[in-house]
């Protein structure tokens, strides 16, 4: 009986739901082109339903209205607000903000700070391993007429050390962003990356990243969607207490963690 239930459950998610999802733009991206792609997140932020036929648009609308989708748009707003605040605090003391965005996708939260970038009080370098995301970012800043945001291709885990990467750029970031990144990696990988961020930042520099405590779409994502390497979309959910302790243990100060109204998304920021 249990085996039959498992078979039917798998059939429901892996055949029926997957094929329905493919009709919608977001569903197609999450099922076929690679769930983690920054391009899917641009569509999620745009929040304009698209899909094949009326049914595809209807499915897209339903996906874009899930609490998890609202929480993801909310994380972009929360992150943008932290960055906006840092940029203007730095401006007051005559300091330029230099942002390094790890796994940037289209870096929407930076692009939406277009006035700050245009005025030159902030400059950003965005790194993503996916060529399509890098081209997407470059095209978007061009069409939106935004200056001072550059996109480069790179695997942040193959840069060996952020210090080594630092040798290749002419400036040192005083803000390091990682949005939608740590959720894909286990604790030891995340802990090493945060230690590297700490070492790479100058004194007073800020680290900002996003994390999910949970998502209402966990099962759907795990069973029906796949990453670009064709694997199940398995994510690592973490509580604020984990981040708070880790950040203080590493040596960060002034840890600030936001929690959204769905208790799904956290934006964590901490200063060296
Ligand atoms: C969920 S998207 C997040 C995009 C953007 N930061 C945001 O929050 O909207 C994750 C991005 O991480 C990129 N990525 C994943 N692993 C990476 C790695 N090892 N090095 C660089 N980029 C990576 C993917 O290509 C993808 O664009």
C-alpha cells in the first residue's frame, strides 16, 4: 500500500504537475532550463504572467501569487533597503560604496538603485557562473541606461579565494552581497564562504545575504523542479539563530536579521 502511494505521488509530481508547469514561463524555467537560474528570478520580480495559451498564463499567475513568490519579491526589497541605507550612510561620510555581488543573476536589487549608481556614489561588480545570466545583466543595464554596474562570468567557488579575485579588480569592495546563494549549499561550504567574506572585507565593511527559514512550496520544488544539472532542487533551510551565532563566531559585529511576515525569508547583514 505504501509503495503504491509513493508511486502515485511520484507520478503526480514528476509527470502530471511537471508537464502542467511547463506551460507557464516560470514553471518552464524551474522545470526545464534550471530552477536556480537568475533569469527565472527576473520573471518572478517582474510579476507579469506569461505562458503558452490561456492555461499557461493562468498557471504562471498562480505560481507568481504563491506566498513563496511574494516572499522572494520581498527579499529583493529588504535587501535593496539595506543597500540603500549603507550607500547613503557612506555618502554622508564621503565614502564611496563598492559592492561585490556573488551569484548575482540580473542583480535586480542593485539595478533598482539606478540613481545611486548613476550619481557615482556606488559601483557594483556582479559575478555569476551562468553565461546567460551575465548577458542578461549586461543587456538589462544597457537598456535601462544604468552606469557603474558590471557583470562578469565566474564560479565563485573556483575563484579559489576571494583574496585571489581581489588581485584582478582595481578596487576592494566594502559591501559583499550573496542573495539566493547559500540556500544551495551545505553548512561547511557556507561557513567557509562567510569566513572568506570576512577576511576580504575591510574593517567596517558589510556582508549582506539572504536565507530561507522555510518555503510553502518545498515539496513542489523538490519533486517537480530540477536544477540546470538535471538534479532534484534540494535546498538548505536555516533558522536566524544559526546565522546569528555563526556570524558572531566568525567575528562579525552588529548582526541584523530581518524576518518577513510569512516567516520564510531572512536578510542577514553584519559588519566586520
Ligand atoms: C537564485 S539565483 C539568485 C540571483 C540573484 N542573486 C537574486 O537574488 O535575484 C542564483 C544564481 O546563482 C548563480 N550561481 C550558483 N552557483 C554559483 C557559483 N558557484 N558561482 C557563481 N554563480 C553561481 C546562478 O547562476 C544563479 O544566477
